[in-house]
């Protein structure tokens, strides 16, 4: 079965030309020809796109990644001998960090091998932590895309002033998206500057105190001059968040900061004008605390370790992800992209697998499952996806 898979990967790289990252001769590459070991060999370099594709056709790795950094000597060791010349920045969105789980997701206990549907943190049998395997979900995919779109258009372009041509998006090949930011400005940022930028994006560095003035007279009442929902950047984000909380009457959160929901029912109309009502009962510190609690909710759930690491190796766009069989496909239109249709690159040859547990799901416009303790024949692209999720195993018979 593994030979069938290796042949399929080889055919993919033989028939598909993989575009090289910019300035390929300054990039370090890492790869693995073994399932489950994403980087087994690194400190590899290529001088051209042709050389890269020749390698892919000959070696057909299960995984291949390249450095976000540019180096004078990319294949040199140890790391300091490479001589860093700068680095791109990558923002990584992973589906399991979005916080949306469904009854079709599968939990697996690696300690006692128990499995089940839905979301769990610990095994009901042995009490050990379980791992979650996420299956295709329209709701989760929609939220992921909304976050990616917002980060690009509202923050990177809208707030920070980067251009569309400096941003590239690709599916991770597993369950998320990578946003590549390539700019001369970004290239020169050191790790500390990248940490500051990541904290700005996630909201960790935002201090709401600086968004408000002291109380002033607003007609017959007192108010606090503060941000409006139409403001750009974090001031507008926080104002929109609090505006929505009050307008929607989210009582639990309001009560947590000592606000009586019935007393502020129309306060969102004041915030709309940037006049935050501040009667004696609700002084400045109340609004600051509510804004502070909202800041993380208006940030972006990115893998900050990826964003700040100038030595990180990131998956090569359009290459195969060896744990799913899907392509880390470049995304030209986020709104129409469907990873379980557009990133499927393995063939439809039927293979026999034993499926322990799987919900019903759609791949390549076909419906599969649900399965539970069944031996079934499935297209190779589905079979390997289930094996990669840890819910199926190869069997010895197959048919073309």
C-alpha cells in the first residue's frame, strides 16, 4: 500500500510544476521521505526552480518546507554560519485554535486507544488527555476564512499599509491557512519587532486606558470621550465590540464587570458618537475593564511562534502534506476555495482500509461515511486522509 502511495506522490510531482519561493537560492529547505516525520533532513538548498522540481520528481518527499529567512549560505551548518539576510513573515491560522468543534470531530485517547465523536479534553475511561481530530466543517471553514480575510484586508492592508502584491495565501495542507507577507520593511524586522507586531495583531499589547479621556460634559450628563465603532485599528475594534455587547444585551459579560444591563440599554447610541456614558455608577474604570476583556476577542488567533521565528521552515506551497495527502495549495480566491475539493491531488484508485471511526464527510464532491469498525474500499485520497487522521489502517487487498 505504501508503494501505491509513493507512486501516486511521484506522479503528482512529475505532472505538476511547483513554483519556487522568491530568491530560492537564499532559502534553506528541509524534507522527509517518512510519514509522520515532517523534517528529517534540512540544510538543503537549490539554485533554481528547475533544480527544485528535479529534486521533487526524483525524491518525491512526503513533506517539504523552506525557510522564511534569506541566507547568504543557506546550506551551511551550524545556523550562525548561514549568515541571515532577512526574513519574510508568516501568519498561521489553525482550525483547532478557532474554537469551533462539531459532533463530527473525533477524539482519540492514545493511552487506551478509545475513540469517540464530539469534543472532549480527557478520556472517559482512563482520564488521560485526548487529542482531537477535526473533520470537514462548513461552519469552521467559514470562520477560518473570515479571520484570514479580515487579517489581510483590515489589518495588513487597511491598518498597516501593505499592498495586495505583498501578501500570499495558501492552504496548509492539513487544517489551516498560511499567510505569507513579503515586504522590504518586514524583511528587516528582528525578532523583538516581530513579537511587537504579533502582540498588536493578537491584542496582547493593547492597553485600553490610552483610548479614553477623562470625563467631560455631554449635554446634561457626563461622558468619557472615547473611540467610535467607525474608527480604524484597535480603537474601532474595541468600540465595535462593546457596542455589540450592549446592543445585543449580553448580560453575563456585562454583569462580570459590575454593569446592570437594564440601566445601560441605550448606551450603545452614545458609543456610536464616541461619547461613553460615565455616570457616577459606571466610571472610567468600568469601561476600561469591559474594553480590556474584549481586546482578546477582537484579536486574531494566530500561531505567534510561527510569526516571530525568523528561522522557521514553512510548508512549500503546492507541495503534498504527508499527513493528509492534500496539497498545500496556493489560494487565489479565498471565497470560492474548498480544501476538500481543490486541494485533493491523490488518485481515485480504490484501496481497502479498516476504519475504526469516521463521521460522514465530503471530499471531491462525494460523500463518504459514516464508518465504525468497518473494512471498506475507498479512493486512495480518502483512505489516506483517514489514515492520517489516525482513524484507519491499511489492509492488504485493493482493486484498481
